């Protein structure tokens, strides 16, 4: 039986069941939700298997025709009501995120604000999905282009930004007129549950949105992907899992959107504002304890400023406070789980064995919770395969180059291509280099660039498709061409 275990007030109204066809349901087995700041169980949620997940798809399929037929203004009004309720519950969302993910409360509030912004962006797009009308090339008919929902969609959200990914995926899909089955991350199901509860309270109809939690993600995903009624999958997570989903999607030609791993090169050139670059690198690297696909994974320094940057960066990193996300002054929270924390320990040991110089930190923090020291490593060997490994930890890796072409070549020498960062005072240089970086996004003189109006996504092994911007809602829409025969003499009769 799923049940809330903690007495924390933020969790009192968070459902712990599955949400299928407008009803919250328990299951015989459950999943413990752990606070990574102290290792204690804070709740136990229902655990879906393939059978329950296919029931959720049944509900989404049954509701699809009615939901897609809602008039744009009616759907937009419903979204506005949901957005109003989201804003009212902002502090609860932030507290729940901090409890189950460990991120500092200030970061949780910032994530909620961005999430609400994405939801509002999709709300405003609903009534502004435009088609086109033109003459057929040889005459005698008209070319009409419109858009229609791709169909029932499977949304797979990650644990590192549980609210942002829920709002960004479900907001786009539902705004487009698709019904959804959303699968929460095992580590952070409560944020997803509170989001779905808010949509329910706003009046979203049964079957339009469904939620499953599961301890057997592979089995659940395989069952849903094997069902030809599913028409779309949107996944954020590792490249390995994304490639599995893409192979599964091929059987029924299911439309995939995949936001996968990153290896973010953070280039600081010889003319850069070093203090700005240091400040932005600290944010870009240590936000969410480094557990972000767009984190600065390789900090690439022009030799002319390498020592100055390194000295200031290490000094700034040394001032970061590690602790419980609710504690005043906490800058860096815990790693999400003991298993992930142990992975970081092993990874840093591998780096040391490969010749990395430890300038700061380098070890797990003893005691309750899954904490790791903010760590700075300096490398002299750029040919080691470890250079292309996504860190996903509060571990900064510094490299030195002698020229701009060398910086570009090293930045692009990776299988990934999600985000890149560039610091320079020369605008022409910035544009020229940004155009050569093999990434879907480039931040120039800034380390944070997520925005509802911007297309978020990558190239190469970092995925396909975009979330946000003008593209996000169109990931859940198919263009439709209607050829309408016209009697060109009708106006003369």
C-alpha cells in the first residue's frame, strides 16, 4: 500500500498512487522515496508494472478523440486555470523537490519558476498554431496545411529536474491536443504526482493525463513501446537508455524526441572577462550538485589566462557550502543516491590514476546523506577516454589549450553535442566560434540559458528534437496537407 511516511507538511496533500483515467490507485507493492540529504524514507508510492501502464495507455487512447477536439480557447482557458493553481502551490513544489532530490531550496524555487514559465508559454501557444493556404502549382486546387496532434504520448521524466521536465513535456503534449502517459523518475515521483494533482484540480478530463511510478522502468517502457497505439515518446535521460527507446520505437515507427547526455565544453579565451567567466562557471558546474546534462563538463582554458582563471575558480569553489537543501546558506546539496555517490568516488579515483591533479576536494563526505565535496581537477592529457565522460557530479575538470582552433577542436572531440559555452569580449569571434561548435545550444558569456522561448536540445549522441521555443509544441504535432479541388470559373457563374 502506498503511503506518506514523513510528517513534513509539504507532503500532506501529495498523492502517492498511480493516476489512471482520472482516478488515483494504489498497488500491492510500493517504492520507497528517500531524502538524499539524510538517507531516510520520506514516502512510499505505488509501483506500476506493465499491466497498469497499459491500462494507463488504454485511458489515453480512449480519451484521445475527445481531447483533441477541444476548441483552442477552451483548452487554453483550462491551461490558464492550471497555471494559476501552479503559482499558488509554488512553495509546496519547491519544498517537495528539495525533500526528494536534495537540491537547495533556492534552486528548487528557481526550477519551479522556470517550469511555470514553460507551462505558460505552451498555454499561450494553444490558440496560435497557424497553418497556410496557397494555390496549387498547376492551378485547379488549393494547398492547405494544418497541424494535428501526433496521438497518445509516453513522457519519461528524469530525477534531476523533476518539475521542469514534467511541465515542459506534459505542457507541450497536452497543449498540442495529445493525451499522455507520464512516467516519473523512481527517485523523484512526488514532484510529478503534485504536478498531475494540480492538473486534476484544474479540471483536466479523465484519461487526458495519466501518471505511473515504477521500479521496473525497462519492462514498463518496453510494454508501452511495443503497443502500436502509442504514437510518440519523449524521453530525457542517458544516451544508453535513449538508444534503446529509439530502437523500440522503430518497430511501430513511433515518433521520438530524445534529450540525452551532454559533455558541455566551457571555453574561456584570452580576452575574456575572467571574473565573469569564473562566476558563471561556478553556477554552470555546481548547480544541482553538478547533476545536469547542460553542466560545464570540460572547462577549456586558453593558456594565457589559465592560471588566473584556475586560481580564482578554486578560491570561489572553496567557499561553497555543502549541506541539506533547507539549511540556510547551502550552495551544494547531496548526490541523488548512495549508488550515484559511489559512482562519483570511483570516477574520481579513475581520474587520479589517469594523472589528474586534485586542486580541491576529491572525496565523499562522511555522515548522513550522500554528499560529495566540490572538487576541481586539472588535466594535462586530453587524449584519455575519460575526457569524454559525462561527470554528472560536483566535479570540475580543467584543461588548457594554446589557440582558438585547438579549443574548438577539443570542444568538438566528443560523441555528445548538447550545450557549449564560450567566453570572449570579441563579438565577431563569439559568433564565428559559436557557429563551429557542434552543439545544439551555445551560451556566450553566460552559463545558464534555459528559456521557454528558446529551443532546448542537442545533436549527435545528445539526442533529437527540441523542447521549448516555437519548436516544442510542434514535436507533438504532425503537419497535414489537404489538396482542395477548386473550379476556377466558379466566380464567373
